[in-house]
């Protein structure tokens, strides 16, 4: 299964409507509610989607990173298409 940022590039089988990607070594925002000690990497997430036959997903900037979306935007570069 391949993933694309292009709307309509493939038929919709299922949609994950809310997911985050981050690394635990990033600078977290002040006043956050929690500090994960694990990573939620894009490659792992794409594998999970593929393994479960999910064709589309909506990635959301995690609140733990505040308004610094540098990692989030850099992750999107690695999505094929």
C-alpha cells in the first residue's frame, strides 16, 4: 500500500481521523499535560495503517510540541506522493 498527500489519489477504504507523530527527545512545550517517554514515528504509523488496511489518515500537531511544528512538517516530506 502506498500513501499520498494528494486528495483523491486512491479509493478510501478507511480513515484514521486523529493521529500524532513525534519523538520523545524533542523540546516539549511549557505547561504540557504529559511528557511521553516513547516515540511515535511516521514510518511506524504508516506501517500500522498498511497492516490494518487504512487508506487515509489525518495527522494532527501534538499539543506537547506547542506551536513548534518543525518536526511535524519535516515528517510530511517522507510521505510518498
